C-alpha cells in the first residue's frame, strides 16, 4: 500500500485512546469523551506547520517574545454526523476558527455517497480546511466531500480521521493525491458491507447511541 501523503500519529496517548474507542464495552458517553480527546491530540500534529508570526507581548513583569498563528485561518468541516464528535474536541483549541458542515450518507446498496446538506463559510476559499470524519472506509464519502470543497475554490485541504482501510486510502489517493491524510491507524481491510475490519464499529452509532 502506498502511504505517500499519509501520516500515522503513533503518540502513546493517541494509541491508548484508540484502544478505548475500539473496545465494544465503551459506552456512548465515554466514547464521545474519548473521541474529543483523541481528536484534540491529533490536531496538534495537523497544525504543527501552520504559519506563525513573531509578536511581543506585555506581561505583568515585562515584554516577552512570542508567536501567533498568521496567514490562512482555519475552517473545520465535519462530515455529518460522526465528524461532529471530533469538532467538539478541536474547536476549543482555536475558537476563532470557522466551522462548515457537509452532510453525506452512504447508500447501503451502492456504497456511494449522497449529499443532503452543505453549509460553508463565505470566505472558505481563503482558509485552510480541515475535514473531519473518524472513519475512512471505502473512501467515496471523503472523495465527494473534497470535490465539494474544491468546487468552492478551497486550495488547501487536510483530512483528519481516526481509522482507515487500505481500500479507502487508495481511492482518495487516486482522485485527490494532494490532500494529506492524518490517521491514528490503518486497519486490515473492508468487509462486504464496507465496514473497516477490525475497526471500531459504526462511529456515528457509537457516538450517539443509535443503531
């Protein structure tokens, strides 16, 4: 499998929390909290190279040199619905950032995405967009979400997820090789229903306590 443009975040805390998410005994309340925590931890890596500028800040005791984020501001775009759980963990780190939404569902017969809701900031074309969705399975939904963003003239897109299947990575790399993929792990394969094996089940159902 080609892992070009794929970043696996192997930090011990990330891998610990991934194991909690995988556990079928983890309840929805705990699943939501851990998903927020792992998303925030992984977001540090996503923003590692975001441009900053030097500033001088007046402290109670003097003047201190520092840096603040400059250049393109960030827009977070969760793919509904599971991406919402990741947004809750990340947005407090950059509360000035914008949030867009892309609603997609997967047709159970064709496994192809169908969009039902798109709401993006007017200035999204001037922003760095971080697409959020815990699971990269077939890759079709992510490809469609990236298509939507590129139609809105977005120039810089990063995907942040938790788990991926090799099949999904291959699809995204075929259609959007310019988009970096940040993940906690790449699992073995997809099953006949398009679920990641061994995976963690349906992230949306586990997040919201539905089936």
